[in-house]
C-alpha cells in the first residue's frame, strides 16, 4: 500500500518538474524578445522581469513541493499552462514587432525601374525578335537610362531598330498612334501619367508589351537625423506611392504629407499637399529629372522619394528630417487586418457612387470602410466639386482612422496579421533605435498627442507639365496658403500651436 501512495506522488512530481520547465522556458522566450526589442523603459523592464521571476517561483513551488492532491495539482497545472501560453503568445507578438521594425527601417539601397517596349494591340509584332528592322520611339531627355538599357539588350539579341527621339511623352504618343513609329519605350511608372491624359485614357486596352526589362538606380534618400528624437521637433515626409510593380519600384507620389512632430509639446501637425500641385521641381536624379521645371508634384516620385522630399523642402522652405514611404495600394491590407476603419462624412459630402469604385459610395455620418472602400475613399476626387482638395482631406481621415485602430486595445486580436500586412507596406529612413526611443517615450510619459491639420490650396488650371511635355490639369498654388502652411510648421517646431498662426 505504501508503494501505491508514493507512486502518485512521484508522478505528480514528474509532472511538476515538466510544467515548471515549460513555464520557465516560456518566460525566458518572452523576456528575451522584450530585451531584444528594447522598447520598455529600464524601470518598467526591471519590474516586468521581477514580476515574472516571482510568478514562476511561486508556481514552481506549488507544482513541485506544495500541492499534493490530484485536484489542487490539476488546478495548478492549468494555471501554469495558461501563463506559459500567454508568455509564448506575448513573445511571438513582440518578435513580430521586432521583425516589422527591422523591415521598415532597412531602406533599400536601390530603387527599381521597369521599362517596356509597347506596340499597338493590333500590331503583327508579337515577340522580341519580331521587332528587328522596325522603328521605335524613345524620349530624348526623360528616362534615358532605361531606354538605353532596352536598346542595348535588344541589340545583344541581334534585334536592331531604327530610333526616333522625341522631346516629350505626348509627342511620342502622338507619333505612335499616327503610325510614325511601330513601337515606343516607356517607363512603367509613366503608364498612369499616360492614362490620365484624356486622349490616351484607353492606352492600356489598345496596347501591349512585347519586351520588358528592369534596372536599378541608387536610392539617395537619407535621414537628416535630429540629436534626440524624444526631445527635438522634427519633420517627416509621408509619401504614398501608386506603383504597381512592387514596393521597391519608383512611382508617382499620390499622397504627400508633412508630419511635424514636437515631442516637447506633444503636438503633431499634418500638412497635406495636393498631388496636382504645380511646383518647381528640385531634382535628385540625373535620369531625365528636369531641375527647375514646373510640373505636378506627383510626378516627382517617379525620380525617387528624395526628389519629392527636396521639392517639398523648396516649396515650404523647411527641412525634412525623415521620410516615410507608403505603398498606398497595400493600405487595403492594413485596413482589412484591423477589421476596417470608421470615417465621418460631413453633411453635403455624401457620394452615391465613386468614379474610382462604381456602385459604392459613402453616406453622411459614420461609415465603416473595409480595405477596398477605404482606398477608393482616399483616391476619389471626381465626385467632389473641390476635387483634389477633398481627396487630400479624405486621405488625412483615412490615415488618422488607421492610427486610431492600431493604437486601440482591439489591435491585440489581429496583431500578427496586422504586423504581416504592415511589413511590406512602408519603409522609413528613421532608424530602429529612433523608433524604439519614441515607443519608450510613449510608454514612459504616456503623453496625449494633439493632432492638428493643414493644407496648401490653389486654383485649378491647365498648364505645361515637364514630365509630360504637354499641358495638363494642375493646381496653381495660392502662395498665401503656402506661406501660412510654412508658418504653421515653424510654429509647431518652436513649441507653439499651429492654430496660433492667423
């Protein structure tokens, strides 16, 4: 009988040791990832570590020495498993966060450009070798690196073509459709520029690609870092790219905002610039970017984020410290991952059907939007009499609604999928250490941020755009609003409220 009594005790102790080891391993996994992420203030990290050590010690004592009955032992094991699973889940989420920070702060050294040889859909030219002996239109001053690469690759394959240079995209397109040349070379980032022109709105349906290649250009976008990001005001350029060829590919800047952040006053000012704003281009690339030329600011993104940044700095007379590039199409993934967002539509701004998404619109009051609907709302301009102005306001709404969702407690339920969706959505020149410093600051001080908004304005007109070589719709700046926006940014940088600027 004594052996039968000792046997359950031995079994209980074995289980106690096994679950104790499991508990300690799970706790170490959690603490390891916390230390690696390095976002908790030192005091808080110390308290968390001590708390987990004490909890582990208590349950180890209970499992191995103090609980003897089957019921009490079972209850203790259940609690131990719960804590271990919670620790593993916490460690996994923290690991996901670390991976996200690593991904977004590792700005690619090179940006990709994709170049295509285009023929009419009705053309007999079906493949690369068919191009031999035929004529091809090329741009004389824009995208010359890509054009030369295509022609060189074709020549190596024994495909020689007769080149006809054109000074502008519109001139080349006109010659192409008039059958003056059999084919043309375009950078894929220019495709949307072409379809934006009313004459060539059906370009994608009336043409096809015969040959395509890619090349890389150096990404010169670098941070102009502040000394202490938790104590020094700074500006961040938020650039929403409309590229379809991958996040690392240059494309038009469809969303352009400057976030002015003052951690001393806990103020964030969002200054939006309409994509059609008619500005003087300040170049950073030699591949056809026309320094000092007038163009829509959206076209600067084709030459890289740094060209957009320098142009915005020149426009507003400010210094931008960091850039934040967003793949705007993939915003749909984030919105869906957070379970949708809520936006409030003001009276008079209901839309029965968006041009960008026929059959769907928004009503006055609160609207719950999924990913596709949020993107359509952020891109729509034709349904509004204010056009690009209202689109810019909608973009600010969508951005703030995403931030609200991500910073709410509800994020826990979809945390892993949110981290996955964000990892390939944006990149920043802000360093990993600077981001973790901001998170530590938030956790330590728990400040309540004041969000202010501003936008430059102008008048709709038709003007010559350098990138197109033709006239197109633009918004000619109202210089008083540019000055006001600049003054608001400077006010926030100096510790004042943007509202203090008359």
